């Protein structure tokens, strides 16, 4: 992935980074320093680099959202729980709440 593709990849997953954060993270994953991220290496790094605390936090968040324990998260519930006003780009006034929510909704709907 190029840096532009990497940024799009992250934003579709709801991860929005400043240019400095993007550069630092991208450089960490660009093992060969050739301006490209190898998909297989990236996935392997993600799998092996998640600490027990982070994994526990992800599981807790999922269980919190899946309060009736059906193993599925209804899309409407995801939309209702998303707090666009707390997004870093809303706080820095780079985007409006409406823009951030629209981006989130578009990313979720594409995955269906």
C-alpha cells in the first residue's frame, strides 16, 4: 500500500490520523523503506502486536455493544452509539459532526 492507500484504509476503518501520526505509523510498517507497505507483513504485525490489554479492551467494547449477546451488532445501534462530537477532527474544527458522522456511516455501509 502506498501512503495514500494506507490513509484511506485507516479512515474506512474509522481511524483518522493527523499527517504527522500517519507518517510515523506508516514509516513503522514500511519495513523495506520503499514507500510501500506489504499487506501480509502489515496483517502479521497487527496480529502479533496487539497487547493483552488492547485485546481485552476490544473484547470489552464489543461485549458492551452486544449487550443482548446475540453475536451481532445491528447497524442502527452502531450509528446511535457513535459520538461524532468527540472525534478529534471535530474537536480541532477540521470537520463538522455531520461530516464525521457521514464518513463513519459511509465506511460502515460499504462493509455490508
